[in-house]
C-alpha cells in the first residue's frame, strides 16, 4: 500500500525516505566509452543466442503501446532461454546478454512479500504499469561499474500520445539531495566550506534562526547533509506549472521559501543539532542558500558546472522552472488513479531538495562516476578525468553518521546507507507530485552494480521496487529478494469490525475507506487519488494487516476495553481515527 501521508503544507512531519527505498523507444545505449573488463555481474543464466531487438514504435495510447513493447520483450525472454551448453560459457559477455536481461526483467516483477504456502506471484511489467497507473517508466542498470543498459517504456504524455524515449526527463524529487550534497562537498574539497563549521558564518543573505543551545550546538553542514540539524519542513508540495506564485512570478525565491512565505512553514530548528535524525527538505534548502552565498552564483549553475557536467549527466538540469524550450522533453506527472497532475507537473524552487530533472541513464552514469572515484585508490587509472569530489571526500560521504540502529540512523552525507558486505549500498528515493524514483549503488566498487528507476506516476515507488527486485534476481545482486510471510483469511463478518472511514486528526479532510474485499478473505483500502489496495491479516498477530506489494502495514487499535476498533496506525507512527458512521 502506498505511504498514506498528507501533503507537507503548513506542518512538520518526519517523512522517512527509507520507506521509499523499499522510479523511450530506443535500444539500450552504452553510456561510458570504456570497454568493461569486469564480468562479475553478467545476467544469471545468460544465453549466447542472439535475441531480437524489442524496439517498437507505436502512436497508440499507452496501454496498447506498452502491450506491443512488452509482448515482444516476454517473447524474447522465452526465445532466449539458456541451454545447458550456453550456461557453461556464462563467463563470456555477449551483446545479446543485456537484451535478454531486459526481456527477463519485464517478465519477472515480484512483490515485496510472497505469501507462505501459496504460489509465488510473478507479473509482467505491462501488468504492473496498468495496476499502478504509471504511464511511463525508465530504468538504467549498472553492471561491473559500467552502464550496461537503459530502457524507457510507455508514454511521457498519454493525453497527446507522446512516447517516452531515452532523453525523456523525469523529476528526480529527493534524489536531488545526494546530487546537491556532492555540490557542497566539492566546495569542501576546495576549502570554501567546512563540514563542521557553523553555517551561519558563511551564510550572508539569510541566517539559521536562533534556537536553544545555539552557542554550544550550532547547525553545521554535516548536520544538514545527514538530516541531524533538527531543522523543520520535511518536504515540499511544489507549485503548479500553470499558475503564478505572485503576479509575474512563477515560484518564490529560495529565501522566501526559507522564511515561510511560500506554501510551507518557515525553516527553523526545533531540536538540538546532532541529537537525532529528522528528515528535512528544509535543511537542504539551507544548503542551497549556503552554496549560493559562498559562490555568489545561482545554485543550478554551480551544480551544472561542479557535478552534472563532470559526471556526464548530459540531460540533467536543476533549472526551476524548467525552461519552456525543454518542456517537450519532459514527462507529465500523474496521480495514483492515472489522471494527470494539474498543470502537467509542479515546479520546485527548492532545487537542492527536490528540483532535479534527469533520466535514469544520467543517474546510473553518476553511479559509475562515483564508483570510479572509490576505485581510484586501488587503481589510479580508474580515476575520472574530472572527479566531482576527492576519494577521501567520497569515503566521508559514505561513512555512517552514528549508529545505524541509534538516534542518528547512520545516515551518510546526503545518502542513505544500507546492507552489509556485498549487499551494502548507498541510495535514495524520490517522491514529487506525480513522479517517483529510486537510485541504488553498490558501496563496494568491486561489486560494481547499481540501478536507477524513474516513473511519472504517484504509485511509481512500488513499481520501482518491483523492477529493482527483478533486475537483482537476474543479475544475482544480494539483499533484494522478496520475503515470505504467513497470512490468515479474514471473514466478511470479521472484516466488518474494521470497515469504515478513517481520517488524520490534523488533516480531517484526508480520509481512507476500509471495507471487506471481494474475495472475502482480505481488506480493501481505498485512498482518494491513489486507488485501492489489498491488505492481508498477519499469520500470528491479531489486528495487524499488511500489503504484500510493498510490505507496508496497518495496525488497528481498539478502545480501552479492547472491544471496538477506534483507530488505525500506518508506518508505526501515523494515526488515523475512525469516523462515526453517517
């Protein structure tokens, strides 16, 4: 079930992007000019038999276009099934291997949880794009430190029948943050910024507001990049592309955002810096202002010069609003019910926090660049010609800030860190209005794997996770396998005790409706604008339900006597109160 959270207008909410971990009609293109020499992550069971090129062009609406695309992909997977003689030569990498991998990815999507004792669920990409109401999705895969392939399926603009292609731009949303962190860290390398210096010493056009204990615990760049500064405003709703913020002005300035003159609260410090992890897009907006004050230039220009161009992200831009000459290349955002976002997409003046327009290929290219930096110590010839940061700074970026199980969550400098050994990764998710994305890269450069997924639909996070599981299975990456969980049927009579409408106390206009599902064994949750989701009763614990698609949970709470259900809690923290029957 999708994360049930209201828009971040005029309130503080500690959105955890770790929850997001859980987002074209051209043949795959090799991005890097170097010939791959490492063969560690060839697709498992790869065939040496050439596969047909699944490139198809279609002017029809997106479902028919996807059906043609994906039928060919699935047929290609069947035609290219490996023979025993082929798998004996698995160490040899052939051009057809990645074509087969693409076909198999499109035929092997799985949920986060497989139900114990039941036939495992496996879907095609076509089925999941239709189920999640995602018009287009782009995916790029990194294997052996190189961008192995990039493919985009579906329509960038269903209303006009415009197909998505390799240069279609998607909103990266919060994946903007690790890119912005690299911009700041490049300034640290040059001595223009210091990770542990109070940022107010370098801020000239705005100041972090006074807060308790500020003399002993001032806000530093390290705090901001690791979400431990105690700053408010977890995220931003953006501004409709077709509306002006004020006469003659599409969006507020960065300082207006920081001062709360836009559509979110002012950015302040509500707890002692360094005390605990608290996800904060507002904190990255402070970083954006810090970069502009230190360089004396617009953030988008600095980011392009210091990161986007050196890293080879040739299609990407932080420009907000997106220049009109690039509108034709941009995917249109879509709600969870498939309808288009009002105004086609939202603009995000909070560029460092949410403003990057990019492609999956560009994100994977960034991953390759960063792995080359990490690899350069063992082999200086692997170092990029113009690394965006030094190797020492890259290592610092990927060093946990505190205990991963403690209050600081072990966050890196602008990136989340997870997994162990060969499965260790640095990563980030993204969620803007009508766009979702996911970016994952191996921590160990010797592993050399990574993936980027971008989607133009509000339910794209689940689709992105399903694609990641598919590609991880095919390339044999650790740590992404579905888990197994027991479930019990809930009778229609039992379901009645949970049925009803629920609302958030602080946002009473935001409601969900829970009812017995048609199969008589599960619950159905209807979320306005996002569609319906199916919940299964946990195999052991009463009142605990879960969605196998993304492993999200709802725990129902009863009154003091343990009788009537009075509330539901999602994500372990978000409370939904049951409303009286009309």
